[in-house]
C-alpha cells in the first residue's frame, strides 16, 4: 500500500462511498452544536419531518451569546436569550446531550469537547463554526461547516465532500523562552497569508510542535482557518493519548487498549507525499503582535509597523492603508510603543488552563496599568474556571486588577455584552482582528496570553524578554509543569455526569 | 433551493481583498433564528453611517454615500465583482443568506475562502472563480461603463456581455460537476444523500468492529 499522510488516513477511513463526479460521501463521527448556527438546521429537520441519524454523535452547549457576568438573572438581551432558549428546546425535543448555561461543563464548544474526551484521535468532527479546526490537534479530521451542512449531518451523519490537498508545515528546533504556540501560528499566517492554506488540509509537525502540550497544539490548529485551511492537524503521539485518558467520553476500560492501538496509526508515513511543504525555524520566531485588520498583518514585538509604500501589489497596498487608517496607526512606529485600552484573555484559541496559568504567572504580584480601562479573563469552560480557582489563579488575577468571568466566547466576537467601544484598542488572545470583530470601531491586536498579560501591566505592548523582572521566564514552570495532565482530577471526578454519551 | 440557470444583470464592483464574513453580515444579526431577512443588513457597517442592531428600521438609517452598493448606478445589481479571498473568516451561512436576500445571485472573484464557497451552493448562489487578470478587466469595464451588464449562463458555463454595453466579454468558467448539477436542478442534498442510506448503514456496521467506542 502506498504511503499516506495523516489527512489521507483520516479521509480514507471515513469514505462511505465515492461518487462518479469526484466527490465522496464522508462519515462524520462527532458533531458539536451551539446556538448561533443551529436553529435553522433544526427547523429544516422539522420541516422535512426528519430525525437525527445518530443521536449520540451530537454534543451541544451554548457559548456565543452567554453572559460572562452573574447568570442568575439569565440573559438580559431578549434576542440572545431567544437563541439560547431555542438551542435548549431543540436539544430537549430531539434528545441531544447539551450542557446548558448553568451546567459546570458548559463553555466554548472547542474547549468543552476536548476536555470531555468527546474529541478523539482518528475521528471526523464537524461544527457550524470555522474554529472547529481546533480539534485537529488530536489527529482528528475536524472542520467548520455552514448551517445547511449542520442539518445534513444531523439527518444523514454524512457530508458530501471533495478531498483537499495536503500541506505540511514543519516547525523545526526549539522555541525560545516566552514564545508560545500562538506566536508560532501567527508567524505561520504572516508567512503564508490568510489564503495560503485555501484548498489544503494542513499538518503541523516538527520538533517545536511535538514538544507542545495539547493546549498549545489546539491553539495552533484553531488558527489553521486564519491561514485559509479548513483543517489543521497534528499527528497522534503519547501526549495526545495521555490527554485523552480517563475523560468522560473517552473509551472505557473494555475498549481502551483497542482504541490506543487504532489511534497510533494516525501519523503521516515517512515517505508520504505532500502537495506543499513550508518550513520554519522555531528559534527565529519572536513574540508576535498583529498590527492590522487581518491575521496575516503580524510583526514581532521588536519590529515597527510596516509602510504600505514598501508593498508592490496595489490591492495589498490599499489593504494595508485601509488597515492602518482603521487601526489608527502610522507606519514606522514601534509596536511596543502602542498603548492599549483593553485586555482580553479568552476565546477558543487561548482560554484553557495553561493559558490562564501563563497569564497569572506574568501578573503575579503586579498591578494592571492605570491606563487600562478593562482587563478581562474569560475561562473556556466551567471546569477550567473551577480548576483555576482551585489553583488560586483567580485570586492572582483579581489582585492584579483583572476581572474574572464566567465561560463563553465573550469579547472574541462580542455577541454578548462584552465588547469594545469605538476606537478602543485591545490586546486580545483571540483569533480574528477583523474590522468590528470585538465591537464596532474596536481595534484588535492578536497576541499570546503572556503577551496580553504583560501589556495589561505595562499599558502598552511589551517584549516579555525585555521586562527587568522576568523571573517567570527563567522559571518557565508553566510551560513544562504539566502535572495537571496526569492529575486532572477535576475531570476524572465526573460524578456530575449523568449521560456518558 | 432555487434553481440557477441563466441570468443577465448589473455587476457591482467591491474593490477590496479579504472581505470577511463579519463584514458581509456583522455578528449582531446572527442572533436571528430565521434564514431570511438579512438583506437590509448586508455589509451593514460599510453601508450605513450609524451602528446597526437587529430590529431597527433600516429605511430610516443614514446611508454611507461612498459605499459602492449605495450608488444609484448599481441599484439593481445581482452580480458582485470581488477580489481575492472573498468570504474569509467565520463559517456563518448568514453571509450567503444576506447576499441572496439582498438580491445577489453571482459572485465573481479570483479566489474564495473554502467554507463560504461551499455555503453558496447550498443557497442557490453561484460563486465563479476567474484569473486575476480577467477580474481586473471586469473591474475596469464596470467602472468605465454605467449600466454594464453581464450574462451568466450556468448550462454553458459562460460569462458574456453585450457589445452595446461598451466592453465585450465572452469567457468560460470552471465548475465542479456535482455542484453545477445541484444548482441547475435546485436539488436537496440531504435527499440525495439519503438515497445512499444503505451504504451508510453498511459503513457503520463495519466501523462498529473497528471503533466500537464510537457506537
């Protein structure tokens, strides 16, 4: 049998039938559902008098519209409330497992599913959300779909798909201190552009990727879509398997060994052929800050804002000009001199326990700058919030002047009450710096959690490595201490579970 | 789904790259639980001078006269001429719903983001990819000739213009056979897939042996 890539193996193992026209009917093992892209799909199902094909394949939770402040009063915005209520009633009606707003397991779908073991290696996973690429970190074929396809998967457990091309992104060597998965992926997008991965499924590989925790790998896969690729994957290894072990939806004892042996096949064969290969040296990557209105507009913290005049392509040049104007920035200015109004630590990119630890490590014993109007930490799930509180991270962050919120998508896209005012500038750990993304007129700079936390303290972007007191960088315990992966008692203790999926 | 066969209409040029789905339909309008009614809020933050929210009377809102869709010469446009990577960003199908509700049936660009491209076909929209040089020519022709119209013939896979409109175009475009067929016939993809229900069951039975933990 000829050599295959990870993507080839995932694809081939899910083809139900091949059609004459080059499309395939692809089987979908897991569908995640949230309130924004599902109501019209459920309505379509009802109208056509169809039933979900395989109930247990679906897992739902509201995330985009939920408030991150006190939830006892429910959702104030009636339009948001209707959407969340509609998800609840649809899940009740069709008997789909849902973690409702006040369930401790509720959170951002892309955080909740891996945490619950609902994301497993070797599976196909979809969701009506472009950041579904996140789950590729597990050696999973995961991609975002539209609402019509959500309905299609509900009704048939399949999708009609055409295979993408294979792209390999190799990140060789080791990262410098203070450089994280977020910086790698931003550097990649800066290099290949937001359309660089269009038509491809990306596999991230190389020593620097291999040495990342699952949280870090999820951060990278999450933003594959910002490089244009619907799917971004990392091959299965011991880190993957150890993460999955013992989670509520993971295989039980009876099937565990069989599952591990099966999962260990999900890597690219040594002589597998890729349509395109991109190589980066980890040691060259510095902490990144985006300066414009597209994730490809990124520079290192020690660089200056680029000059549109240096761009030869007229369409790109115009894009740069309009980005500078929207962002209220001038070419040539050092990014480290740009003052920040708001700091947002959260989103499906960076709201996991490792991210919160990284932020807490930076701000420990320090105070948020008086220039900062708001500094928010929004954990990715109720269970992460609980774990962070167990570790005392909430107290460190609160003492420094951060707000400590309930889980949800929050200011990543401002569908709930958390949003920027016009012209406010935000250091954000989210994934998109599009115009108006965090609130109309708001200006987003994408950074890692440690960089966001450092900006909160300094009041402007700052090179982590240039801060005098950088004991946290020397210590670096938050990067290597992954005892929580083994300990993880907050998940193993799943007495709260009633439905084991 | 509405069929698409052949159409002649005015093309409106949106001359910027990387137009994302947040720009096509801002997130505050995603709170609707319906499929229709998004047209008045298409490109909301470029089209109006104030901040739009669901439930507003859009007919009384201040219009941005500089935005291309608001110029009277493009009032009845049903074809959108766009630049690279159109529809990037979020997977929201509200983006094609908004375009369709506004009246756009065809989008012509040098490249599209994958999810958006895919979503178009589920909603009777035809996204056409042409080489960048040809897109440049189309932009020039549209800017130079008021009332410039194109005829899109899906059966023939051709884009043509009338000589009287100022510039002559007669180009072919490529399209996946399955997608072309579904658009021409206005087919329900779910019904097509359910014709293969037996194949799906056979696959599941095989997988129950290989990955029993998923069943």
